[in-house]
C-alpha cells in the first residue's frame, strides 16, 4: 500500500499562483510473501487525470513491510532482487519477531519488516554510493521541506565518508523538525566522522531527550563515543546499563558490540557480534558501511562475519 501526494500550481485572479495539493492512495493486492511492482504508469495516470504539469511527486509507504526504491524494470534483475532479499533475510530463519516469547505480533512477518528495512539502505550499503547519493539528491529536490529525507541524506553521506555533507544534511533536518530524534542521531554520527566526539555526545544527548530517543541505538552510540574519548569507566557504565536492561527487554547484541568496538576490546566485540549473528540482529546491516567498524575491517574474523551475513565487500 502506498500514498502519493501531488502539488500543482493553480492561477489566481490577481495573477499570483497557489499550490494545489492532491492526495491519492494506491492499493496493491499481493498473494506472495515477496513481490515487486512497477508503479510508474499508475503514478503517471494520476498526474494525467489531475492535469498536473508542474509540481512535485512524493511517494511514501503506509506500512513497514513495504519499501519504495528506484531501479530498472528488467526481468533478470527483478529475479535477482528477490533472490537477494530471500538469501539475506530468509522467511525460514528463526526471527525473534516471530517468536511469542519475544514479540506480541502473531503475523510471523519478521522477514517482511527486515527486507523492507534492507531495501531502504540497499544502494548505499551494497556499495552503490554514487547511485544512493543521486537518489537522495532527487528526493530532496522533490520535497525539499521533508526533514526525514534530509536526515537519511545525512546517513547516506556518513556511509560514504563525506563528513561535510553529513553535517549539512543533519543540521537541515533538525532545522526543519527540531523534534526529529533521527536527525540528532545523524548529526552525532556526522560529528563522529568529523572527529569531534564532544559535539557527537551533545547531539546524542539531544536525541535521547526526545520522544523515541530512549532506544539502545542511542545508548550504544553514546557508549562508543565515551570509549573513543578515553572515558573507559563511563563507557563501561553504559555496558552495565545495557546488560541490566537486557534482563527486562530485548537489547540487540549489536549494541554491546558497538561499545566494545569503541573500547578496542576485540574479543568481547567479536563475541557480541557472533551473538548478534546468532539471533539475526538486523543492525548487522551497518557492518559494511559504519565508520565505527573501520579499524576492524582487515581482521579475518570481521571479513568472515560480513561474508556469512551475505553482504558485499565492506568499505
């Protein structure tokens, strides 16, 4: 299911123009677990019906098990996309989201959520950085006021090791929506890439104060930054807090691994990463592109783990 918004200019009697907003919902009926649909002609038809000749088109998914992406509509490629998704995120693996001991969802559709998440970062994380940057640039052109688009642009820039662009996009995202906690995470990661750990910590602290900011990603990134600053005792307190929280709720092993990476404790880090692999921790998709893992890329254990995950070569 997908929503589409189409702004168009409408003349007024005084010669000025107003913006006309048209909203429609596209409904797609599926009968398989993994399907690909070409929406181009359906969108073009909406534009024709409403006589839209000048404006922007914004598409968004109405559900977290669907992803929108741009690519060639070629039969062999479509087959390869499906094969890739089912290889990296198999419906038959033991995902915790499908386990009633760990989740209250009875739809057993963890693989759908994970495959949609994978597509969201597919271009950048599969090594197609120029294509990813081009897609994000076009997204900003289509909707320059969408804070999330700028936040994701910052993430893509960080994954491409472009600190200046990452900082610019993150700051713009926050200026558009000061309560977008993802924007502050992106800003923290951009500062980290630029080597300013103090400002990175400040950005993460701002993220933690916002609704949705209490998740393990922010906590673990904070622990990582503390460790990188040489504040090992403070970083270990973060590890202890994550361990305590894990007795009450699920805490991704990746979060523990990230703090150990900042501390430079390889054995503990790899032990946590193996636990993450065992439970199919979705955060492992950041291994090929996360700057935090750069010091470990030459380690044969890291190379082996990335290969077992089915990811392409890391940066």
